[in-house]
C-alpha cells in the first residue's frame, strides 16, 4: 500500500512537471496576435508620422520577440521556453499603445497649429491686398506692381489648395502651405511699404 502511495505521488509530481514543461513550451500565439494588432492600431493612428520614435521602439521589440521565438523553436522540444518571448510581447503591446496615444496627441496639436496658421495666412493675404491697393503708381512702377500682383495670385492659389490637404489630415502639409502664403503676403507688404517710404506717397483709396 505504501509503495502504491509513493508511486502515485511520483506520478503526480511527474504529471505536474510535465504540465509545466508543456506550458512553457507553448508558443505565445495569442500574445503575438495582440502585439500585431496593437502595432497596427498605432500605425492607423498615424504613429509612423506623428510618433515615429515610440513606434520604432515597439517594432524593434516585436522583432526581438520573433527572434526569441525562432531560437526556442530550434531547441529540443522538452527544453523550449517561450517565457522571455512572451514577456517581450507584453512590452510590445504597451509600447505600441504608447505610440498610439502619442500620435493622437501630436496629431491634434498639429491640427490646431495648422488651423491657426491658415487663419494667419488668410489675414495676411487680405492685408497684403489692401496694402497693394495703396501702392504708389507712376512711371517705372508698373513692372513692380505686376510682380507683386503675381505674388498675391500665387498666394491665393496656394491657399485654395489647403482645404484638400486639410481633408487628408496632412496637417504638416497644411502648415507648410499656410506659411508659404504668409511669406508671400509679407513680401508684398514689405515691398509696398518700401515704395511708399521711398516716394513719400501712396495711392489714394
């Protein structure tokens, strides 16, 4: 009877040990899928553009996890242990979620900045038009005035392109376009102001 009990105990221990080995030897498939989903969600949120460093960290960790899984696949089945890979995948998920959050926050900040730049661009363009209307005319000024009108026309064309870019949520592109409009408008304002200062007069409204 005692021998039977000892055998049962040994059997239970062996079964427990075997179960532990099997658990450690199981690939973290579900966790891998979760990590991939987290990375995809981060990319869809614009992390590649708005949180590239955080996304890179998450992707590098995912690559390390895959290398660890491959290394374990190449070992003897009874010695395989995917715990390290599983732990890395947990970090991948956390890093990917961080990248997603950063992307959303950064994107919103850029959107606000782009919208503000567009307002300034429109205001600057209107001011430049009014300023040009006051520019002195006379002998030798027609070519200069025509060049300034060309600048304002280019600014208006650029401004007209902004809505389409805004619809694509390319806020970096929107800001760049708006700043280009502001630059053209500022140049017109400066040149007209210089002409008025030089001649000491301006065109009457």
